[in-house]
C-alpha cells in the first residue's frame, strides 16, 4: 500500500545540490521484493495528483529529511566516550582494548548492541558502517539486533593478530576462518552488509592482511573497513613496520585492500599522491572531526579531498568521537573546514555538510541511489525534523531567509530534540 507524507521536504540531486519544497510530498511503497522505497517526491501540488489513492500523513511545520549515514563508528566503544587520554595510542591501551575485551561475552555484546541501536535511531542515524570487536559474539549481536529492527547496517569482526593485548588479540588462521563464516551468514541477508575489518595495519601481520585481501577479492561486493594516517605517532609506527611501502596508505594497496567499497577512517596525514591513490581506486575516507579534535590527531584536508576528487563523507567515530549526534559532527567539520586546511578559510556550505552525512556518505559507500536520499528508488528511511524544537531554535529558524541559513541554524543549534521521528521504511513505523 502506498503511503504519503506531507511536510517540507529536503533531498539532493545527482550533483549533490539540495532540493527543498516548502510544501512537499513524499510517497513510499513496496517494490516487487517487498522493500519499501520512495516512489515519488516533490512539491505537494505536483506530486499529489499522481497518487490519488495514497494515504497521506500531514506533519505541518516539520521537515522530512534523509536518514543520516555514519561512515565510521565503533559500537563496542559507546561506554568510553569522553575517556581522557594523551593521544590515540594511550587511549587504545588504557580504555579501548580493556573495554572491547568484554565483548567475548555474548550477553554483554547483546545488551550493548540494543543500546547502540536505540541511540543511533534517537539521533537520526539510519545506516552506519560499524566496527565490532575481534570476538565473533560481538558481530552476531550487532547483526542480530540490526536484523530484528529491519535496519540497513554494515559491520564486521575486527582482525588484530599482533601488537594487541590478551583479550582482543586473535589468531591469524582462525580470524580468517571466522570472517568468512560471518560473511556467508550475514552479508546480503535482509538489509545487512559485511565489512572485512583489519583494525589498522600495525595490529595485523602480513599473513592476516594478505588473507583479508584474498577474502576481499573473493567476496567483491563486501566492504573493507579500517583506519589510516590518523595520528603522527601511528604513522611513524607504520613506517617502521612496513618500510617498503611508499606511505602508510600504500601498505593497504600491497595487500589488495583498496577498491570500491573500501573505507578508511581519518586520512589526515596524507599527501596528494595518497589522495590520488584513493581517487583512482574509488576508496573512500570517513572523516571523523569530533574524534580528531578530541584526541588531538590533526585536521582532515577538505580542500585537498575536493581538489583531487577523493570520495569522503562524515562519521562520528564513537567512542573516540564525542557524540552520536550528526549535528555535532557537521559543526565540528565546519570548524575544521575553516581552520585546519592547507589553504585556511575554506567554508563548507551547510548543504554540503548535510550532503556529506547523507547522500554523499552513501555515494562514498557505493550505495548512491539506495540510501541517504529521498529521491525515487531510494529506501524509505527518513527523519521528521522539528525546526522549533527549542525556544532558541524556533527564534533562529523563524529568521532564516534561505535554505542555507535554515540548515546552518539546525546544524549549529540542533541535537536529538530536533529529531521528532526516525522512520524506518521497512517497519512502516517510527522509532522515537
């Protein structure tokens, strides 16, 4: 059965330009496979006559927007948000690895997965590319809970067979056997996708990285998910461990781990040769501004990424990141765009920030036209935003004289109160 939703409507064209209808109509319905998709979208005056049989829900004063896409997040790290540390490597040693060791316990993993998805939906995130831990139990909990909620999620077992403490270090051969079994069990099941997930090059042996590359070639429509060039100490460590590689990024090339649907978090300490390699292989960067600011890692070069046509999108990187909120992430990206560039003063337009966390992130994941947008054919996961959710927000948005001013007000002043509903199309219902 068709359903239609009337409110202001935000979506993006193929070039990433925003399209906004003050009085819009979004029409959804099931396709031949039973998947709920956008059938039509545009102004109410133009769309309504084409669907006289659609049941209309009217949300006056609200904005319909695509669900946010988080390109890099660690579901087992939700309890270490805000853990103080001198930098990335001490933070991993003192907080991350001890917390992740708890995910060998299936009951603990399940409880964390349930809270994790509650929080994502509360913040308006409908798809995420997610690190689990090195324990298969964490992956089972992640995918099982996502399947129960009928969400489109991507995740995978972490691979780390060296330079890691007991409790999180895995065994090379068994880690690859477990990864392949999990791919076969979960990849392509319902709305789920598997990501082959070396933690980062220094914590995997050559044999493990080689095995990961072989799996990536064998299962070519999976994702690859890892970290690169986040922190200067980490970059130096990688240089010592892989002296033959031109750069830290080049390590992954040598193991067949750069291709479409490969996503590397951070990508801060890059030169143009690295950016060009990313572009040529259609590998994407997951930009994690709150994490980079919190851990003092450095600044992603948005100007360099745009100049070299390097795929990139936004990510929370919880728990190094300090918030699940896409609004906090977009605002931090704006700060970095203003201050952290080789050519300072770049101003990322509000609509560009929003695109990088929705349709642009979907494009970087190789899922353009499937999610992150409200154009016909996209899966119908969307948000109902209340632009007067707080007194200050109401005062500010009432004075907005353009779409860019409106979106920037929502980015600067928005938080979870702005998300009135998160609608998952497959459920036909709203998750508050």
